């Protein structure tokens, strides 16, 4: 199918076209910048995104991007499912992007918990996709914003980005979301430890899931004590949920709405989206440069330089310069 | 102090020089490729690293690089401490690099658990450093290999790289270590969930820590069932430890030695180090290119392009091309 038709169909919200475009993004992530069809699609979407393109008028996207992050086992997928239901009740069109930055080896892995979202499989206003990072060096940082553009163009009002794991992924999701939700659960060894890992800085909203388990109150108290001294205009609210039973959905939506209002009023939304646009441009630029290294035989050239580095015949900077000299 | 003296002192294993050089790496990570003093140091080390430079003769480094990864709370720092003691008993010089990829906001954060390693503070044959990622776009991918070069040049026989969190960090540590140890603990919600996150693919050795806790045996069984069907010449052993009491240290060392022997015999060590050298060269090359974007006013240029992208006046690829056109 030609790109023009795909783009037109995606803008009409046709699931197959949306899926095929995200697959285009995912496959191109292996050699970022190498796919001219993707470029064509993104150029076509550029006029489709933006205020008014899909309603909402909150800036570059019509869609509001909500990131969900937390350690394995805290209930991210269940919480995502809860949010899908809650936003659907409001009549919103919902996109879900589950990014799995630790699966470069398996490629395209469908996260197991995705099955819990099967109930939405026949809902034409819910788009759910997993996306694995095929490459390294920022493959996902490169691919995720483009997948968001596809879902936005398909008219999603809300896009939930679910990411696996604490660490870099956590920070990355904060860089591309308007609102970042950090999930914790009692007795996961997650309280203070997680706070140390930089989680405080990226959370706009905390969710203590499995709030019916022992230790939930203690975790809420611990979070409250940690959040209390935070300065700045926004102090992340702490919402208790039992996502498996849908408990706390209204509280969570209220907290999310409050943050959206804050983003609008403070000008923070514009600042965040500007930073995101900068990242997006720079990441694509670097990917395109990388694709131009040693056009006459990129792999062979890199192997040759790596061999010399291993043999201590060169240093990494000189080897890098030699690679740069091959820029086609 | 001039770089030549720093390098000479580091090669004599002087802790202050080692620390200052790693700080040089860490600071340069904010603007990778921008520091000519670092480049000079790395060039000087190029002849110092390699077979015979610091004993061992196992390839590019004398040092054997062991990565430790796992979710917060599994006991990574305690296990690192246990390994330091075990290797010191064998008379090995040990370097520890604790990388915290989720702390770009705090910068240079000394991980709290580092205090547990205070017992080695006066040991001249133990070097311990935390390193935070100041930037994004691969800041740590760029900095870690260079910090390893410093520790290697200082004559470390073993370098333990401890990383925070599952996700991208987990994969990154596997890309730069000779041997990757994945730690799990019972009742962390980590069993099957962690396996889903791609942990199986990167583990050379599994450690079930807190083996005295309920559920440890079940976790070992679960891992055994998951590992059993794995094909390939190396099946990751599963070691049970109680790191806080030093229990299992000998078993873990034996598993690590077995993997080292396998790496040598199979040629896998060379393959891994070649892949690592390629990554290192390419990452430096990209960082140097990035530093050359829009030399007349990089920030202003990026802001301008980001504004236009937000206003839907351009698409990300065209904006990236405009950025590339400014390459100085």
C-alpha cells in the first residue's frame, strides 16, 4: 500500500493503517533514518498534527500523552487497562504504546500482559501497540515520538505510554510524556530505594497500587514525607488504587486532570513539548548521520577500527575521527 | 594538574588521579566530545591498555569486566561488597563503577548504598566510583567505557559495574561487560515478570539473593525451568546467596570463573569485546558530531526548529535536515 493511502487511512482512524505505520516506525528503528517511506508519512502527518488536528488544542498534538512507569510487578498493565476503561467512559479515543526498551534481542516482543487488554480488541476507539527497541544507541528514543505522531494523527485524545522498568526508561518516558505517572506497590522493596533512583524528579503523579495489600499505608506515608519538602509549583499527588478491581480510577483521573490544568496554566506544557521537539529533531539528525558513516562498507569499516582498538593500535577518539572521515 | 601527570599517576594506581580522571569523563559526558584533555588522556591510555598492560592478558583490557544488574532492592550493592571481599582475598585489585542512568537530574549522585562499601575506603587496591549520567542521548553509554579504561589503566584485575534498574540499563551493562550477573530476590515480584523484560537474554549468571527468605527455592525452580530449554553453548548457572552474610560467595566466584573460561575457549570474549569497541567508537563519533551542530548558536538553532515543529510548520525529518545543514 502506498504511503499516501496509509496516511489517509490512519487519519480516518483505521486500525490496520495505524498498525502498519507503527510497524514501519519499529522496523526503521533498526536503521534509523534509512526509511524514506517513513519520512514521507511523517511529513504528511506534520500538517495533520498540531492544534485542531484531532481536537483538544493543547499544543503540538491534539493528544495528551501520559507516561506510566514503575518496576516490573507493580501493576502497570492493569493500571493501563483501568485508565483505558476510565477514558473510554468519558468518550475519549485512547492510544496505548507499550515500549519495552530491554528487548532489543527478541525484537517486536508482544508484552505478555497485553492480553489483559484484549477486552478492548474490538473497540474502534482504542489502539494498543507494543514496541520493542531493535537497535541500541537510542533506537527507542528515536522511534517512540514517531509512533506518538501516528497515534495522534489517528485522532487519539489520550495516549498512554507504558514503559518497562526503572532506570533510563523511566527518565525517557518523562522526556516524552506531558504527564508522568510513577507506580509503586507495597512490599516491592520499592519505597526509599526507588526514590533514590531518581524517581521523585520524574513523577508528576504517584500511584500506590495494590492499596489493599499490607504496607500500602506505610508506603503512602513514606511517599508523603518524601514529597512534602519538594519545592516548586507542582507537588505530585499520591493516589491509592487497586487497579485489578478498578478502585481509585476516579481519583487517578482527577489527579491527571489537575496536572493537565497546571501544565496549561503554568506554560509548562509548552516548555515540555519544546524540549521534546528538540530531542526529536536531534535524535533524527544523529540517526541520519549514523546511517551515513562509511557508506562504502559501514560494517567492514567499523570492524576494522574495532580490531585496531582491541589491539591497542589506536585510541577510541582517533578511531572515532577515522569513522567521521568516512561520512558520505 | 596536567593530563600527562594524571595519566602517569593513574597508571601507578594513585586513587586521587583515578578519581580525577573519572570526574573528567563524567563532566565531559554533559557535552560529549568537547573535552580535549579527556581525549589526550584516552590516547595516552591506549598504549597502556591491552594485553599485558595490567596483567591477565585476556584481550583489550587486562581487567575482567563483570556487570551486576537487577531491580532496586535485590541487594546489588551488598552483592558488590561481597564480591569485592572475595576478589580481595584472592589478591586481586578491584574497581567498582556504580552507574546510575536515572539520575540525570541530580548529577553526580553518590548512591546511598555506597556507604556499605566504606570498609574498603582505605584499601589502596580497591577503587569505588559512582557515576551519574548528566545528559541524555547516550551520555552514560559514552562515559562508561571511558571510565572502564581509566580503571583498567590503574591496574584493576576485575571491574565490577553495578547498574540501577531493569530496562535499558540492564541491556547497556550487558553490552559493556564480559560477564553479566542478573540478581533476583524472592518476593520482589521479579520472577516471571523480570524474565519477560528480556532479562534471560542478557544473563550469563543468575544470582538468587536473600536465599534465606521465603520463596527463594520457588524462584530458583522457576529460573531453572526457564533456563533449561535455552539452547546455545552456555546455560547460565543459578547461584543462591545471602550477600548480607557473605553466604554463597565461593559459589558465585566459581560460576564467574567458569564463565570466564567459557569466554576464552569459545572465542566469545573476543566477539563481545569487538562489539563493545564498535559501540565505543560509534558513540564517540556521534557525540563529536552532535557537538558540531549549529556552532554559531546551537541552542538558539534547536529552539527555532523545535518552535517550528510545535507550530506544525515543519516535520521532524525536515527539521533534522536543517540541523544537519548547520554541521560546522
